[in-house]
């Protein structure tokens, strides 16, 4: 089922995904102490009622620190990847671990996503709770309890499609054992994961090893081999040439498996790759996939695009290499207040490691909003030098105007570890109006 949006506010009014728990039900959750930064005087309202008030982020009673997600940038990024995937003939299952937000999943599906990628069973359970009908789990699943749950989900919903990695004979044995014990009636679709090289992350290191895993799958009655996959972002000393060489190996593996009749009959063949740093290479190589015995699902899994960032992915995005294809926009801004100005060279903000991603880069001071009159200016001469649990360390150059009570707006690096620090994130229009609240489930 589709998603209905108010084009004026970009909020989600109805977003049923086909399950008993539609996304629109999140609006019924009460606003209380669980959610950072929300206005104290909103206690007792529902999230939907608070959204309907269209409060201003700066004048509406929000407390600092507060993380804001740009409504316009999110919509831009969703539309851009939809267009990119269509242009290059790619299906798209964005990695949901980035946001763990059913509302954003609904937006991604509305913008053409085939399904949503997961990494661990908990994520898949969240997806199913909100009706996601196609899940690609980019990991080998050997947890017996999770496999019992999966078997029950597949048996109860004929429209639910699930695909996951296999990368070892032992893993196949464990999956088969757990699924047989669970009395699974529908076989689980699996793809052999080709490792990105020696010293890389998961995945079978050689083509012969992949064939052995495929043989193990064929010996079961609980699994069906539906394709091959991997993650090019782990190619050692990654470069455009090295990444494309590995992607060509992945395609060649699919061709060899198809010729050998290894893939399950009557199903499309899944060939999947694509993080957020090399999807241009994936598009180039997947465009050269030859005709196989069944239709091919060329499945891209990039997830960080939905919010993009002001650090890691700003530097890595493939759109830097192919600017004619478009440009992603960073959607996050963390607002914190100056709470101490102990010297002319130093200031402290009331946000810290509990609020801001810091695993890849420190936050970037971008703008200052005066605590006196609300005017906004560039954060010239203001830089972040460190984070404590609840403080941002700021260095100020001579002439930088910054005083206690000012708000500092900071860009963040790494979407995955930005979303996971906030359970309810204001979705904010360019004029500061909060149009909706994005719920996360980490």
C-alpha cells in the first residue's frame, strides 16, 4: 500500500505497509521524558498532536541539544537515488540499519525501493512489525531462535520474501538444522557471499569455496540458492579499478553458477552489492551483466544517502565522481547551546558523545544563532576540537563572536551513528517549522 504525504509540510499522514501496525500509528505515541529535546510543555500530547502544532524549532520550547533532520534535504535525497537507480536499471534495497526508522522506510519504498536491507535479526523483526514484505539480510543467519521466528513469518505470510547471505558450509548446516527443527514449510532464499579479498570482512574467499557452499545449499530441503552477493566497500586498498575488478568477479561467479544450473528454478537471479561509497562502480559493472537463464535482479543496497552527512560520506559519495548525476544534501544539523565561555579561546556546548556521532569525524560547527536576537551567522572562527560525554569542546579564533546562550548548529559525520542516538527526531522545514517526528528503533 502507498504512503500519503502532505506536500506542503512533507509529513507522513498515512503510511500503511501491509501489516497490522501501520507507520501512521507512531503518531499515537505519547510525548514524554523518553524523548530528548522535546518541549517539556508537550508532555501528555501525542506525537501526532505535537506535529500538528507546527512548532518552531527555536521558539517552540525545544530544549538543547536537539538534532534536526531537514525535510527538504531528505526529500531531495530520496528522489535523487530513485532517479539514479531507474537510470541505471538497478533495483534498490537501501540498508535500514542507517536510520532504523519505519517512517523513512515507507518513504524509501514510496520512492521505488524493492525492499529494505537488514544486518541482524532484531532489525528484520522491526521491519516485519511495520509490514516490510521484502527483506535482504546482508549477513549469514545462524541463530536458531531467529531462524524459528523467520520460519514462522514465512509460513504465515505467503507474500513475505526473505533473502540472506550464506558464506560457509557450517553456516548452511546450522541453518538447515534450525529450520528443520522449526518445521519450516517454505525454503529460505540464500545468496552466496563472495568475500572482497584476503583480510576483508565476511564472505567466501575463493570461487571454489563459493561452489562448495552452493553444493551444501543444494543438499538441503530448507534453503534455495537464488543468487550471489557481497560488499565492495571492503575491497582492500579500494580504488575504482580494484572495486570494479572484484565486482566483475561477482558477476562471473553468477554466470558460472547459472551455467552449472546451481540457482533455484523458477526464480529471478539476485546479484547484489553496493554500499554508499562505490555505487557508481556497481552501476557500471552491473550494466554489463550478460543475459542469464532467468531475469536478473540487480540489487543495490546503499543506505546512508537518506540523510547523507557533512563528513565521511560528503567525501566518499560517488556523486563527487559523477557530478552530472546529481548531488546529495546533508540533512542533519545538531543544535547545542554555549553553556560556558571560560576564556577568549575556548567555549563549551551542552552536546556530547551521547548526542553526536564521533566514530569517524568530530561535528563541524557551521552556523551560530544569537541567543539575544535569533540572528544566524556563519560559525567563522569556531571549531570543534573534542567531545566529552555531555560537552562539546570548542576553540574560537580571535574576533569570533560567541557568548553563553548562543545556539551553534553543527554538521555531523556518519549517518548510522547519528540516528542511533535519538529515538525521536524533529523533521524541520527550512523556515524552522517542525513538520513531523522521525521515530527510530535501535
